[in-house]
C-alpha cells in the first residue's frame, strides 16, 4: 500500500511529513484535523486503486489512438475520397478498449 496515495485520497489538503514508507514514519502537522488511522489510510488507498482501475480503459484508448495530426489527415482524405478510415480507426480503438459497464 502507498501511504501517500491513501492520505491524498482521504485528506487532500492536510499537512504532514512522511519520513519513510510506513505509518510509523508519518508525522501529522495539520492542527485542524486528527491524524487518520492506518485503516482509514488503507481504505483511502483502496478507493484510489478502484478509481484508477475504473479508468484504465481511458489510458489504453489514449495510447491506441493515432496522433491528432494523423487523425486530421485521415478526416481530410475521408472527405475527399468518400471513405471512413478515421471513423473505422476510432471504432476499432473503442471496440478494443471498451468502457466498463457500471
């Protein structure tokens, strides 16, 4: 578990110092809130992981799309030639990296 990610998920604006990678290394500096428990941090980390995983398809699509300049060129030639190269590319990327159902 990454303590920093868990903390940022549950207390994004709190002040603290992390002098290592364990709960014992956490120095709480925020006078307006109490130091979260390890269980709270773990829950925040698990929430972060779930949100991150739910958006994996977006990162996969971004990597699969051709560069914007190439897509614009595809659109131009599709219009000139009456073809659907660009639309076919977009459809293929979306089919290969489907958005998860909720």
